[in-house]
C-alpha cells in the first residue's frame, strides 16, 4: 500500500451479496485474517438505509484504528452487506465516486435454493411449522417483490457492472464454499490483496464451519427441510432464464441448479469474472 493510499481515507473492499449466499461464512473467515478489518462488523446497512446517504461519512465509519498490522503489512477495511445486491445505480455511482478502486465480491447461490431458504426464514418469523404452510403460502412468498429482488442476480451484476470495471468484481459461488473452501479463500485473498498463507494455515475443521448469522460466529446450523418437489417447477419458471444468463456470463455449468443440487465447478481458472468454487452456510 502506498503512502498516498494510506493517508487517504477509503474503503478497500465491499461484499455486495447475496442474501443466504454464504456471506456470513465469508465474513467469519475474513475476520480471522490479520490484514482485514471490519470496523462496523459484517453488515452496516449504510447504503440501503433510509434517507440520503453521505459517502464521506460511510468512508469515515469504515476506517480501521491502524492501516498497518503488527507485522507491518497493509490492512484492508470494508464490510459485507448482502442487501447491497439491490442498490439502485445512483448509490452505486456514489460509492464509485468516493472509492473508485474498491474491490467488490459477490457470492451467488442457486436462486431456487435461496428462495426456499428465505421462505423458511419467513415461516419461522411467522411462528409456523413447514407442515402448516400450504404450497400457496410458499408461492406467494417466492413471488413477492422482496424475494424476487433478492434473487435478481442478473440485475445486480448489470447495475454494479455498469459502474465498476469487471476486474474489480469477483464472482464466487456458494456451492464452492462447501466443496473447495480453501480455494475460495485463496481467490478472495488474491482479489483483496492480502496474504493467502493466513488461510492456508487454518485446519479443515474450521474451513468447514457452517455459521448461522443470527446465532453468531462459531454456531452451527441444522439441515433445513428439503424443497417440496411440487414447488420446484414454479421456482424454475421464475429463475430458469436468470440461471441461463449467469451460466453464459461466468462459463459455469449450472445445470445442477435446475435440479436444486449444488453446481460442480469446472477446473480452476483465474479471471475477472470470478472464481468458481461451495456451502450450506445460510448467511
């Protein structure tokens, strides 16, 4: 990090989504790294808050106490807020004006699974059991404006990609957090400009942790009930075109998503389009 960069307040990285896509796992792992700082915790929800937003204030809020680690290495500061996947262009432009070199990343989850997981969370908040909810209840939830906005990956990539260069956005896949967690962190470290060796030293048991957002780091989730077979066709009707588009843009075979299964990564490659790496993490 140059002296000029160190002297100029900035935000170095931003996780922009998606909901239920493994962002809590990413936060949990990144927070262990001595070169990473989250001054406001995982989600500041600054830009999706009410009223006008002041980018200068946002930058000040995310300044770490020091820009150097104890060993003298540069510290990168930022946040991960999945709701930023739905930000409008004007707010994305405001972020770009103040932090044009910011490194962005997004973790995509099968939109069919994401919609089911979000509906289960809504069901719990309604104090209902899965067996008490009809297919009609679930279909209403899937088709709600909020759920559709959260699952609009193509719109998200279009909005952020219209403002930031492609090489500044790393696309990860939640499927890879479970199957290749070390490689996910290696790719992310390279993208953020931090030492990947810190992640290499982590035991496999810690990489395999499934972190539950509302219970805090280190908590483990129980497997959610599987998607009802009767709900797969209407969900695919909602998301099939988006899956096709993501497949074309990333070069990733997402045929498994159409079967509500984890997508298998192709051989490793490095590209501005993003890593293709896999999880059951809910955040």
